[in-house]
C-alpha cells in the first residue's frame, strides 16, 4: 500500500515539476486587457459611393496619385497616377518651395494592364532623381483647368545622427476601420514623414474574380496621404493575384503595374525585394512570396546587400517583410518558419535593429531573441535572449475586411513582450545613432491611444551587454 502511495506522490510531484517548468518557459510579457467594442464579426468595406472613394472633378482628371522613393539615396521620387479614359498628359511639373519661377519638367511612362474582364486606366510612373535633400517640393500633373497640385518633403541627406520619423501601417484594406487607421495616422501629433507599409494593400482579391475596380477605389482612398509623403511598399499575400481558373497566371500583376519601387538602384532584379537609404536608416524590403531558398536571386542579392550596409552612415538597419518570424497568435502561427530558418542568422550576424511584419491581423512586439543554435544533434530549438538580435514587431492591424485575430497561444511565450488584437498604426521616431522610440497607437473609439511603446538601442552603436538565456 505504501509503495503505491509513494509512487502516486512521485507522479504528482513530477507533473507539478513539469508544469512549473512549462510556466517558467512560457512566462511571457504583457497580454493587453483592453477589450475592443464589438460590432459585426467582420469589418465592412466602405461602399463605392463613400466620399473617400470620390473621383476628382474634371474629365479624365489624374487620380490615385501616390509617391514612393525613387532612388537609393533618398533624393529621388517616383510619382504615379492614373487617368481613367485616355492617356492625357504624361508631364510632371515640379519645383522647390523657393523657386516656382524655375519649374522643371519630367516625363512619365504609361502602361495599362488587363485582368480577366477588367482593363485598367492609363497608369503613369515618373522618376525624378535630381532633387535637393531636406527640401519641400511641389508638383503638378494633368493639364488645363483640371490639373492637380501636390507637395512632399525630401528627406535629409543620409547621416548617422539625422532624426527621422516613420509611420508603420500594414494590412490596410478599405473598411471603416481602415479609414480610422489612416485618419489616426494623419492626426498623430508626432507626424510621420514617410510610411513603411508591410504589405496587403487593397484586398481586391477578396471580391469575385479579384475585382480590380477595388484597386482603383483603394488608390483613391489612400491618395490623401500617399500623394504627399512616400509609402515604402512591401508585397503581401493579397498582392499575389494568381488565379489560373480564370486565366490569370502572372503573379503580382496588378501590384507590379500600379506600384513601382526603386529596385534597380539597389542591384535587385525584382521590384518585390530592394533596399533604400532614408535619413539615418537603411531599409531592406524582402519578399516572402518569391523564391528565397539558397542560390535563388533574392538569396544572392541579400547576401551582398547585408555586406554593403555602412552603419557609420546609416546606423539603423530595418527589415520589412510581410510574414512575421515571431508571433503568438494561433492563426498564421509559424508560417514564416522556413524564411526564418534561412535568414534569422543573418539578422543576428549583421545586427538588424528591428523587423516589421504584417500578415497577422493584430499587434505584437517581441523581446530581442534568436533561435539559430539548432542542429540535428544538439536539439536546441527554443528562442533565447540575444542582444544582437532584432526586435520583431507585427503590425498587420490596419483594418482590413478579414477582421482581427483574437485567438492567442496560452500561456504567453517568453519571446512575446506585448500583444493586443486591435486595429492601429505605429511610429518609429529615430532620435540619433543610438536611440529610437517606437510606439503603437490603438484605434480606440474616435481617437488613437498610445497603447505600447519601447525605446530601441541601436545594435551596432550600443555598449556591450551580457547575453542572457531565457529560462
């Protein structure tokens, strides 16, 4: 009898020990207690007659105006727009704020594309790369009575202590929540100067036959921001638009026709992966929906790209990718694992400061962790604290029609510092070569609330710190 009791006690003690070890291993950070007011289960796309989709007045007037960086250094811009019924003028007139009398001109290329039963308008792309740094420029497109005028600021010349503020938006779509996110970003008093967009733009692929009219409405919706400051594009899964059942076998066709990137300036062969400098940041955009295995073009380009980053000129090394390496939501869990296995070791080796991703429709910030010690013999397969590793921030919470993800792994993993399933946007405020401040702003009712924030210490310029292993 006593031997059975002893055995039972030993079993209970062993189970308690295992549970204790598990709790210690999964003793993560903060899961927000904020509960978002529930409306319908899924956000509704705004109707086609919404004022945010309004067509500008005038016959064949330019619409869907947007800009992005136009060269590697930052003193160039790509200005893009659509004319719906005819090519119209392809001329851009531009001048700096001190010289309206000295207007310059540049010519755009024009293309159209067809997708099943849809034919696009005339899409214009104009590259201008002779601009001065740190200057306000005006530009005009269209002609006669119906021309349109916009403006933008070029960034300061790249340098180690140049302050700059980036907005962070992902998985935006065109719902009422999308509109709140964009409005809150525009009204944020810290004022982002350019947006790092981490993929999934229009969600047109959620409509029957991938209705490309919803690419047009999205272009008109975001024009109020992206015509005035560059959005740095990352391609997501909703940009693939591969539909062989209706004869559409060219991946990314609408996206690549509409949204150009300065990929050639960084030696890339694809607009889906490229790099830019902007102020004190070096930004590498990756494509997790293109081939990325060893010896692929993207792999070979990245191998050279990390080597050529000069941290004495651009100390902040930022990576944009759509699919996250680390998050703790049930949906999409570990979808980015093969990309992580390929490239995480490079992120640690080259001391990437922060990685921004989307895809997961919620917000989460990680601790600085890595999981690169594994081999088939040692069995080391858990993330550990690593001061050479980046912070991973998932910000796929722009407001799209697929809604928020609320199911989370429990207990919260140790690599997770903060998580919350709410819509919102982020700001990365680079102060100098050593310090940057990131904050995430929740869409709460009629205003945005700073719900999470962290000071980032630059990995290249920081003082040496002891690497600790997460228990």
